[in-house]
C-alpha cells in the first residue's frame, strides 16, 4: 500500500462520488483510507469535514462531532504553522 497525498486525494475523490450515490458506508471507508494514506495531512481538513458530514447523514452524531473537532484542530494547527513560517520570513525579521 502506498502512502502519499496523491493517493489520499484519489480516495477522497472516490468518497465524493460514492457520497453522490448515497453510499454512506462506502464513503466513510474511502475517507478513512484517505486519512491513512495522507502522511502530510495535506487534505486532512477536507477529509475530516466530509467524514463529519457523512456521519451526520448516518445520524451518528457523536462521530460527526469527533470528526468535526479533529478537522478544526488540524486547521488551527496548520494556520499556526503558516503564521510561524510567515513570521520567520526574512522580510519580517
């Protein structure tokens, strides 16, 4: 099995297609695989968002909330990392 952001992206796209066909369990499976394959978490926020939305459609509200919170935490972490990169840029020193 290959772990790479592009593989994760492919799984995320497959999940979006299965979601359009209302195949929620299949969608969750694709998205969980997407998270496992995305070692850089490049697509992590959008994957967590889709997991939260799909879990909500399945009326699994506890899981939905868990995924939503994980996505928010990841988004804040990414934002903080980006702020550190900008703050350490020579233009700002």
